[in-house]
């Protein structure tokens, strides 16, 4: 019982970091392109949306699946977009 509480606490506090690490391990080439892109400053609307997503995810298993899937999809989309921007900015090799 205590082990489950400890794991739940780790996931709550470091879930984003764990997700980042898992995706970096699966897609290592995409990790290098993201480090070069500057992070945007969080906004109030983004904070409210995140709070709502967390509330939905913690209330039901299907909600957690949907929110988790959306988070992974957004992260992969952002990585792909940042990689495309970097490729456009790089001069063509002759």
C-alpha cells in the first residue's frame, strides 16, 4: 500500500519529466532538435487548460488515457514542427 502511494507521488510530481525522458529514449534524434529551440513562457490560459486536464485525468481512467495521449501527441507534434523549422533555416549543403 505504501509503495503505491510513493509511486503515485512520484508520478504526480515528476510525471512530465518521466514522460520527457521516455520519449527522449524512444526518439533520441528528436531530443537534440528540441534542446536548440527556446521554450515559450507559460501563459494564464495554458495554466488553466493544464489544471483542467489534470482534473479530468485524475478523476477517471478513460480521462487519464485521453489526456496522456493528447500530451504525447502534442509533444511529438511540437518536436516535428521544431525539426522542420530547423531544417528550413539551415543552409543547403553543396
